[in-house]
């Protein structure tokens, strides 16, 4: 690695601007918001049946559409304001679950698509910006700083599956998932958690401009920004580097949706029952978090990112091949252990992918960070929406074959990017 152990330790404390303070606050805020949203999302097909599945499909279609213009909104109002505004959609979605109907869930899903797009583009932009500022202030390379900052964030974020499902298990432990009183209590607890997360978001500092002033958003007028919107959407797609990364972005969404929609339904539930879904997702989240915080510290540049991404891809491919060729329902202890082991391996792969993709975009697209993270969410959410809509019509075997094909395509494309760009990147880092 280009950064020694002493330098890596310095990233965690003693900074003049307290950039790590902002990382801690942002990470805890996302944990509080998404432990509520993630758990409620996992319960949609159980609590709201057809309405829940359709609302999630609408949500991710809306997410895909609004992600195309999210970079415009983030540039206009600033990354911190985007983060705060973005929390409102998650709050309304969970609130709609108190009285689930077509009149509450569909509008909430549509609005959440918008707010999710700006909160995630804002998150990627904000973390990348403060990582660059930290590296500049302390004379460190951007790669290791980005890796540690992204690793902490994604580790904390991954814990939402652990804590959210533990809360669900505690409040629905009587097995009455359809009980109105139990469900209402659960959603009220989730709303309280989200409110705390939103309040915390106000305490992060705004990003600084090059001259040290706090950035409030774009100084360009709304009309002028609107005129440039088509160019902002199209420009990233004219960059060969983005085109080579897109298959990996789409695969990231596919594998996440597979875990939520297919793995829990076709692997976990038949083996250990509906009550075991929360436990399996908790294991998934725990290993996801452990992997994220670990691999974030090994990030130094494209070579390290490539190594970690390849390792995560191999781990997930092993599970897909196991399910496709060798897995059979088993009685006894092994019948419970196998799904939990798969959940752990899938979590490790997700942690490797999410952490390194974020660091990759921050390193490669320094002059259009908002646009790069906007593309990430466009392709991820499009892939997730596709899985939710096609899930009723595809067998587990067909989904696994699609995943393996997409995984191979994304790795080949990513390796080609690495060979083409690494020399240019290393040259710019040495200057």
C-alpha cells in the first residue's frame, strides 16, 4: 500500500477540521434511518402481500428515473441539504405502512424514489469531498483516505440489516406478522429511529470549496442549471471509463435484489421458515459490515480495488454455483447452517463490492463526482426494479444463471478498465 500504518492510524483522529467526526455522524445517521427502512422493506411481501411487492417495484423505477437528474439537484442545493431532504422520503414510506393502501403506498413509493436518489448521490459526493479535503490537509494519498472513510460508512450501513432485523424479531417474536397492533408498534419504533437519524444529519458540516469556504450549493442560477441538465445526464455516458464500469454497477444492484427477493424466499424460508429470515439477514448484515470496515483499510488505488472486487465476486459466484448445482434441502443442523453460511458469504461479497465501487468512483471521476454517483444509482436501482418485477416469472435457477452471466461480464469489463486506466491514474498520483 502507498500509505503506511502510521498514516492510516492518523486518519482516525487528530485532524484539524474533524472530518472523521462528520463520517461518524453521517454513518450513525444512515444506520438509524436504514435499520428502519431496510427491515420494513424486507417485510413488504409478508405484511402487504401484492401491494408491498408492487410498491417496491414502483419505488425502484422512480429511483431509476430520478437518479438521472439527481446530480442536478445535488449541485443546485448542496450535498448536505440533499442528505437532509432525502431523509423525508424514507420517513413517509414507513409512515405509509401504518395505513397501507394504494392511496398511501404508491405516492410514498414515488416520492421515496426521488428522495433516495438525492440522498445517495449526496452521500457519495459528501464523503468523497471530505476525504479529499482530509488527504489534502494531512498530505496523504486520496486512495487510502477514501477507502477508510467509505469502509466505515458501509460497515455502519451494513449493520442496519443486523439491528433492524433484531428489532423486528423482538417486536414480532410471537409470529403474528399480520397483527395490526404489533405492526403499528414496529412502525412507530422505526419512525422514532428515523427521526433521530434525521436530526443527526443536521450536525454534519457543509463541504468546503477549494478556498476554504463552506459550499451551500451551486452559485449558478436555476434556469442556467436547467439548460445544462441534458448535458449533465449524457456526458458521463460518453466516457469510456463509465461505460466499462456500468456492468459492475448493474451487477451490484442485481445481487442486492437477489438477496432481498429471491434468497430469502427460495432458500432461507424453505429451510428454516419465515421466522428465520430475520436471523439470516442479520448474519448477512454482520458479515457485510465486518468485510466493509476491513477491506476499506486496504484501499490504495485501482490495483487494490481490483483485487478486493475480484475476491468479493468469487465469493458470491461460489454461492451461486452451489445453489445451482449442489444445494439440496437438508434436515437437522446442516439444514439451518447452510442458508446462514450462504448469507455470510453473500454479505462478504456485498461489503467488498459496495465499499470499493464507492472508492473507485471517487478516485476515477474527480471532476464529476455527482454525475458518477448518479450513474451508480441509475444502474443499481434499474437492476433492482427489474428483479422485483420479474421475480414472480423467473425460477431460482434462471435468476442464478443471469447473475453468473452478469458477474462474468462485469468482471471482464472492470479488468479491462483497470489495465487501461491504472497507468494514467498512477502517473497523476505521482505528480
